[in-house]
């Protein structure tokens, strides 16, 4: 009787200990992650499998590829002892696959002595959509007469749903906007500083990453830009530089501040323009031509190359990317067309400035203002007074620096003041996206 009792207690203790051991020991299979773990893939999409089991270490993995009822083993790997984690590249490029759904079934096992030494094992399945066909782009608009520094618009359709599309010229990308008809419009510029050898193309990228390319028929004119000399004197420097001094504390003289403004602040201001460009509506919100500020004289044109001369020597050079209009001091500034105010604040060289969005990435900029009479979100009408001219920012005297921006890139405003140009090159191409 005593022996039976001892045996029973012993068995109980043993069972308890065994159970406790496993209770506190690892009972989970290796953590399995696949990247991407859903969505679309192309022939080239890298697929990475990550396995992790720090508690019991990895033992083994198999990967099965399943499509249309056919199963192929594409990975079968034993891990050496003490492998806590592993990363495997899943290569599908040598497999015969069709476009469409496929499944990757991953079975992994660890070295836990659970399951009488077989370890913890788990099988996870991931579904991916194989898509290897690039989007097909049809260009709907025909002749595109472009000028370096000018604007153009292209209408196109795409044969499938895409992640993004637009016009690429060298490093510049102008996003297209889908219209109610399903077709796209992309307003773009042949940028003033792009290599004239660059070829504008429509590109579209689908979710899988396949890229389609559409060629545009175009002619490119290279205008002659004026070379101008601007004399910088101490009076200008001592007058205008203190407002920028705090941004360049290491600059010791007003001249050094000026050079920092030109070389650092200008590029920053242009980067800011591309951020503002994203705040645009998907269609034009105007129909009449763009106004020119009445009674104002052109003091500087778009694309003017400026050499800055200080004490007889050239100290810097810049390109003027708007038109300077001067009349009387504190002259009224009208909105040049219907739009939505997307910016009203002080911004670097522009001083107090307003940006109005006219849709499809087209925006107008009014800089060096003394007063501003609108707020962000205001809907303004062509001719509505939005502020008064001034000399805030980097301005030698009271004037309006008027800029037209396309997708964040300054363009020549002269084209947009020309009714015939706007009709022939822009508005006549708009209805192409709604016909068919
Ligand atoms: Zn200017």
C-alpha cells in the first residue's frame, strides 16, 4: 500500500514537473513574416521571408508555391543549431507562372522539445497577385508646342487602375489628374533649367510597380533669355539684409548675408513651392484668360539671367523666375484669375506673399506685398483685390513680383496672359479628356 502511494505521488510530481517545464518553456512556432505579404507583385519584386524564434531556435523551413492547383517546393532548408533568426530571399523569377493569384505556403519548425522533440511547427499562407503587364497609355492630345520655361498640357487614358501617372522630364515629375471621364490631364512645364535634350514622356506606374511609358509628339523652342547686370550697393545691403540676419548667424557682413540668401534661401524657397503645389484641385476653376496688373510696367522678365555686381566685381548670379511689375507704391494687386488661396505668409526672399491655386497644379504667386487682404481657404475671383504691393523680402523697391507656377516649377507668365496661346495650347486640349 505504501509503495503504491509513493509511486502515485512520484508520478504526480513527475507529471507536474514535466508539465510546468513545458508550461514555462517555448510552445510557440517561429514568427513568420513575408514582405510583401499581400497585394501585387511583378517579375522583379523582391520577396523576403523573415523567421524568428529566439526561445527555441530555428530548425527547418519549407516554402511551397501554389498556383492553379500546381504545387512546387521552392525552398527546403535545415538551420544549424543556435540560429535565432533567418532571412530568406524568395526567388520566383525561374518559376513558370501566370499573371493572377498565387499562394506561398510557409511551414517553419523550431528546436523546442515540445511535441516529444518534434518542435513547434506552423504553416502560414500568403496570397499575392502576380501582375507583369505595364499599364498601357494612350495619348489623346496631339501637337504639343513647348518652349523652354513654358507650359503645356497632355490628355491621356490608361488601360488599368494605376498608383500614379504624369509627365517626366529629366528629374522633374508633374502628376496627372484623373477627370470624371476616367481620362487624365497633366499640366506640365519644360523647366527653364532642364536640358533641352530631355524628352518629355507620360509614365504610369501600377500597384505592382510595372511602369508604362507613352511618347508625346512635341516641338521645343528655346527662347533667348536676357542677361542683365544688377548693381548691389551698401545702401541696399544695410537696408535689406537685417531681416535675414537671424537665419544666417554665421554671416559677418551684410554682403555675406546677401550671398547666403541667394545660395541657401532661394533653393529652400523653391522646395517649399513644390510642397504648396500639392494643394491643388483636379480641374481648372477658371475659364477667362489671366489678368495683367493694370498700369504696371515690366521691370524684369521671366528667365532673365542676372549677374550681381558689387564694387565693380561679379559676386553671384541667379535666374529671375517671375515678372516684376511696378507702378505706384502700395498699388492694389488683383487676383489674376479665379482660384483658391493656398498660402498667405512671409516666405524668405518673397517677403509677404500669397499663392492662389487655379487647379491641375497651376498656381500664381504674388510677392513682396505690404498688406494681404485674403486668408488661406478663401475663394477669390479674377480681378478681386488681394493685397497691396510693397518691398518685403528681397526687393530693392516697391513692386509686385508675379509668378506662375506649374507643379511647383516657376514658368513664364507671358504665355498665360496671351488669350490665343491659352486657347491653342491649353483649353482646346481639355475637352479631349471628356470626348470619345
Ligand atoms: Zn522679381
